[in-house]
């Protein structure tokens, strides 16, 4: 049993606020919520953002190698939680410095524990270019070494779990939860806000928005022709060719003014749009919904979500999601008693299981076991 209240915690991530990085944002907010379980919590980063922080960070934050070196000198018992993506610590996928530091950290004391959270693994596509195939070799090699050094391994999707288990020996891989980087000022706002009929949103990076638009195009056409959808607001970066394709597809199908590209907004501006939206279109599959901060944010704001998710999906709850064919059969289902029930269930699911407090408790329970 790991009595963490008498231990220190170091959480390693690619960067820190105000840098734009979903993994780092998740790591930092988890660190804040874990603070009550440890004598001290510090965050270690690979690089600092170029943006200037208006207010000091709430947690001590330094380059990760400096924190690891210091805790080795101090000889105090430490839990180290590494938030890992294949190229965050090395573009080649082979971070020698990180591997050396983890090995030294573990060898220094049997009381030092390493836990790893794999947010991403390797690309399993068959038709990769030669240099991408070589990088995959490095990534698998690195992940195998990190797993050997780890006291615990966690991921966010079943696909990742199967990949990690395929290259490790007798190590248990658990599934973790992902929270939302964008939350309403008050958790009840999503149930109280006045939503604008006909105003729908697609939220995310340009390539995911494009795929979502393409996937749901037959549904959007029918709902547009029947006056259910009047405008779609595309929230997220727009200065690339995917965003251009997104706009071109909309204009060629619906004419000018139907799709409004909002660009990358501040968190409070995104929150306001979510509170006003009648519904949101999501193009992810059942497995990727588990790791989607976008889906979590929509749930936190009680936005009705339209997605091709199985009814029996348990995490997140498929019964709280609207499937496209349901809207075809009942144009007003979102505003019915059944629709309100689903919104409430999705909202409750988020705040009971995906708030930062819930995630920290889940993470702490795992680490101390």
C-alpha cells in the first residue's frame, strides 16, 4: 500500500498553462486536484510556453529533469506520474534523457515509484512512409522500456490498452478517465441556460470538424431543409487546408452563411457558445469518445450530442447520446421530455465521473493500491 499522504508527487507533461496542449492541460488540472493527497505536488515540463503567464501558476513548475535530479538528491519518497505521448519528449520517439532519468530515479530508492499515463501510442496504419515506420520502431522500443520501469500503466482507450498489452509481459494496463479543459463557471449553468433553436456547433481541430461534417452531411441536409438547423458554428483553429475544405463543402452544399468559422476562442467564449447551442455534432467512434476532451466539455455544458454511438455503450453512456436516425424519425426529440432526460443524464455522468475531483480520486486510488 502506497501511503501517499507522506509522499511527494511529480507530474511530468509536455508543457504547462497557458500553453495550448490537451495532454498538458489535463496533467496540470489533475495535479491541482491531487494536491490534497500529497505533502507536495510539482509539475515538470519538457518546454515552457512562449506566452506570458499573467498570474503565477498554482503549483511549482520547472523542467522535469531538474525536479527529478532534486528529488534524487533529497532522497525523499516520491511518486512520479509521466504523461506520455510518443513525440512529446523526442521528435524521433526515442527520448534518451527521459529513459536515463527514469532508470536512475527508480534505482535510487525502492520507495520511488513510476506511473505512466499513455495518452497516445503508435500509428498502426499499414501504408506508412519509411521514416514513419522507423519512428514506430523507436516508439515501441521506448514504450516497452518505460513499461518495464513502471509500477503502474494506464491508457484512455481499449485500442491503446490492447497495443500496450501486446508488447509488455504480464503487466496490467488500466483505463483512465479524461476530463474537460473547458468548463462552465457553475456546473448547473448547462441545465439552466437558454438555448437558441437552430444554432448548432462542431467543436475541435479543423480536420476533425471536416470529418464530422462529412459524416453527418446527409443528416444535416435533411434537418436544414426542414428548418431544424439554421446555422452551424465551427469552433476551433481555421488557418489550414482542412478548414478551407470544411468551408468549401458547406458553401457548395448550403450556400454562404450557413457554416460560420469562429476560429480558436478563449475558454470562456467557447463555454458561452456551448451554453447557447441547441445541439452539437460529434464524429468520433465509441472508443475515441473515452479520450475526447471535446465530448467531455459538451457533456459538462449539457449540450445535446448527436453521434453514431451504440445505445449499449457504457462509458460514456450511449443511452444519453442522440443517434442521427432518431432525429430523422423525430425532428423534435431534443426538446421532448425524453430529450431533456438524456441531457440531464449526460450532465450527471460528467460531474459524477469526469470532474477533476473525480479524476483525481480515481488516479489517487490507482497509485496508492
